[in-house]
C-alpha cells in the first residue's frame, strides 16, 4: 500500500492510498463539511492526476470523512474573494469534473453522508455512485440566490429530466432512494451494507483487463445520450464499434483472457 505524502507542516485535506489496484481518494476536511475550498480542489486535482497516471491503479474510489460527503462550494471563501481578498490559485470545478469524467480510470463515488450543490457534481461525474440510504441530497443554489450552472453538465447527463427540473428549481431535500430513482446514483445501500456493496464493485474492477476497462469507460462517454442510436448515425456507429470490437478481440488481453478461461485459472491481471 502506498500513500500520498502531504507537504511538510501541512495537514492534508485530501488523502490518497493504493491497495490491490484500487486508489482511494478521501476528502478530509470535516470541519467545514468537506467544502470545495481552493486548497481542497488543488489537493483533489493532484490526487486524481496521480491516481490516473499510476499504472498499478485499475480504478479509483472517491469518498470522505465525517458525516457529510461534500457540502459544495466554500461560501466563506467565495465571500472573501468577492470582498477582494487574495485566494490561492486552484483548479476550478470544471477541470476536476473533466478529470473524473474523461480520465482513463473508472471512478466510484462512495458517499459517507449528505451531498449538496457542487458536491453532487462530484457524485454525478463519477462512473458509479453508491450512497447509504441515510444520505440526503439537495441543489441548494436557488435558495441562496445562485444557479446550479456548472454542475448541470455532469448532473444532467445522469438525472432524468423531470426529477432534474424539480430538484434544481425547488432546492428541496431528497433521499438516496429518490436519488437512485432519478438516476443520480447507482445504488442506495442499507447503511450497514456499504462495505459489502463497494467490495462487489471493486471485485469487478480488479477482475477486468486494464486496457479493456479503460476503453470501455471511454466508450460509455462516446455513446452517452443515445446519439449513436439515432437512425442517421446507426450504420456508422455499428461500423466503428465493429472495428473496435475486432481490435480488442485480436489483442493480447483477449488472448490471455481466452487462455485463462480454457485453463480454468484467473487471468494474469486479476488482483
């Protein structure tokens, strides 16, 4: 197991560990409910970059400490910046969402509690999202005179339009079961079963061939929204997907996968 080392003298706001091909990135600023301050965004962006670049990493778990997963923007910091105070330069949310959504490794959001506003953007950007049934969600922007503009990009790619309209416009609280029904999260899990639910997902990641796993994540991004299924695009899509399928079936990973299947053993990449 490896662990990211914080700068000397600083208490890190984001932790990074790697174990059995899975990197775990942990938001660790419970004093302000893991709000997306400039420093937390900087550390989160670096942790994501390091995990995505690590050849030993098959997938990434994004979680947090304390009773809240992420409260969204750091409103005190925003107020200070508007008042003219100097805030340290940091990656903005679009860059972080793009790291998660377009990075080569799948990201699994594992909520430890509530998510609000921009914190829900992290959940939506992830490839898989598990939340305890006790978790709650709310797009609180309209209630403080703001608009959920930036997070609408990843969130609208997940949530069904009717629920999206309701929760964006009202800012009301909704629970994990409603979030799963709306498409925001993958699964609402009984609180005591979160570890088991996560392990089921990680078992799948560890059993997947690395290159095939990365390309499948990319494929999901390409077909999002059903564009490839449009009648005027269907023939072209089938041709491109046929070439992609043939490329991977002829590759080294598929050869090893077939050999392992017939020899009744785990493939070489299994962790």
